[in-house]
């Protein structure tokens, strides 16, 4: 039986679009220097927050961002029917430990930096399908947990490549409801893995850009839209290199979403010279969406947003074994 | 289309994309990096030389003074790592702060600090050489080979 909601090959258009009734964002000490600082709900004063490890801090931040999102609607943990979340760490521990505190049904997700879009699109389907009426989608990352897991011990003196991205210390959470006030998740496109044989773990933007191009192209085809439909198309964390590559790929494919395309990894680190090629990490796009971008939508400055979070599904083990890095991108259309 | 030509087409696409990545990717400023590595690496070596001269002036033999200098430099590398300064130095100096013996101390102490949270056996004990390990292993291999060469030349 056809659902009547599927469009084209990979997209879904919701008939009763779920509402984003609340959202919250937390930014780390470095990220707070960005020009968006006012739009974050909470800024971490340091990287540990009195915890005994980076990992515990990441969990604490994820809990905190959910708490803030719920507080805005005077909701408590008991009001949440399902919790969808992910992070970058092995066994997604930050999300698991957060779910331990929430005590609600929990679905843990891993999509690297694309996790926030993955959580929103699954959450939107659960709500619109009539299975649940209220759920929380969240994602977070911490610079030093990622450094030590994917690269080097944090005190190791290494010179970063000019094209390497900075894993964001940040988190974002939002509440999806069947009814209420706020921007709607109107359609989604589930991405597929695109692997262009990129093997440089310092250049994740290059691994993700083809996936972003593929998903955006697919979204426009499936829903019979062009880029003029959106006020802003914002990719996950391609960074400066990935963003340039995406533009080149668009030119090759003849897709032109040029006028209003940007990238969360570039936006978040705008004006922060310590970061070479922009940000990455699932907290980066989560924080930019749930903070500055959704606030723009609540204020009415943005009407139609296409959020395309991109993930480089990189594992140090497979990279060392000579495997290439698979990329993925999921698209979520949010409209007022 | 046969599977073969599909695969070939994919390969060509990948190669073209790789060329595009090479074009777009910013190049490291090798000259500037070399100058920084030379200055900071040079300063570290100068400091080592000063320490060596000091021990020599105290009346130590060359061999003892050399060993004491290595110990002092390792201590300094470890101290700066513990204070959280050596990684800042490394961002600027690159090879200039990795190659000297202070860089070796940095690799070991940074690992010890990082993995201490997993305990002394499975954390510090098991992973302290996670960065320095290759240097140690291949240093030993080189020592064995040179020892063999020396032995063989003595037999000659």
C-alpha cells in the first residue's frame, strides 16, 4: 500500500507536518566567540564544567540542552514520549548516559555529524505517523572527547592541517510535537552513502561534499522544487573546503542553489581565526540549527529553510586499514 | 551498460573528484612552517647546548653531561606538557617541537595524562606509548641492526 506521503525515490512530504515547539542550544568556550553568541541559550565557561572527564562533560551538556528546551515550554522529562539522540563517541555513550537520566524510551542514533538531521527526520515520521505526540531530538559533541578518540591525546603538540576542521563543543535539542506553535518539518529526504574514495581523515569536508550534493539534488528532484523555494539551504559541517567543493559539484551537475547556500561549520566559526577550515562534529550543526537558525524562524526572519546535515562516517580503524571514508547527508525542510 | 564499464566510470569520477579536491584544498605554507620549525626547534637545541655546557663546566665527563642533558630536556618537555603549553608550541612549531627529545617526552606525558582517567593499568599502563610506541619499536630495530653490523665488521 502506498503511503501517499513518499515523493520520488528518497523523500517524504508530510500531510500534517510536525511542529518544532521548542529548541535550545549550548556552545563551548571557543564557539561563544562567534558572532552568534547572543543566540545560544547557554555558554560553557570551560571545557570540563567541574566533571572528572571530557566524556562526563559531554553528557552533562547534552542533558542541560534538553532541560533548557523543555523549560521553554514548561515541560518535564515525563512529558517526553521518546528521546532520539546521538553523538560521536564509541557506543554513543553521551546519549546513552543522558537517556539514563531521562528514563524515557530511547532510540540511539549514529550518523556522525549528520545525526541531528537523522534524529529530526525519524522523529518527524514517528509524530506524523501518529505513533507519538511529543518527542525530543538532540545531538552534541565535545572537542576533546573527539580529539582523543579520533586523533591524538589532547596535550599532544601537533600542527593542524590548514584544511582540517575543528570538532565543535556544542549541543542542540528540539521538541517535536503533533500540535502546537512553531516552524513545521514539512518534508524530508533520507540520504544515501556516497563514497568518492576519499581517505584523508584531516579533510572530512571533501568526504562529505559529494553526499551533500547528492541529497540536495535528490530533494529538488523528488519534490519538484528548485532552490528558489528556500530562503536558505544550509549544509551540516562541510567547512570551507567542503563548501567550495559543493559549489563545484553543483556547477558540474547543473544545480544552482547558489544564492542562499551556507554551511553550519563555516557559520559557527565565522570570525574565529584559531579554526582553520570551519567546524565539524554533530554538535556543530545541531547547535547552529537549534540556536541561531530556528531563532531566526521563530522571529520570522527566515520562512523556508532546508537543513542538510552531513556526516563523514569515519572510523580510525578502517582508515588505518586503507578504507575510504563514506559520506552521508540527510535533508530536513523546515517552514513557517 | 556492463558492470565493468560502470566500475570504470566510477573510477574516473573518483579520479576527477580527487583532482578537484587537490585544487580546492588550501596548501600548507611550507616555507613559513619551515621557518617556525627552524626557530623553535633551534631554540630548543640551543637550550640543550647551554645545559650541556653547564654540566661540562661543573666538571662532568662528556658522556655523563650528555646523559644529564637528555634527562633535563625530557623533564622540561614533560613539565611544559603538564602545564598545557607544549601543545600550543606544537601548533606553531610542527616538526620543530616534535623531533627534539622534548617532543618525545610530550608524546608520552600527553598519553599518560589523557588515559589516566581509565586507571593506572588499562589506562596509563596500556596506552602510555600509544604515540611514542612506533619511535621506540623502530628505534630498537635500528639498534639491533647497527649492533649486528658492528659485530660483523669486528669479525672481519
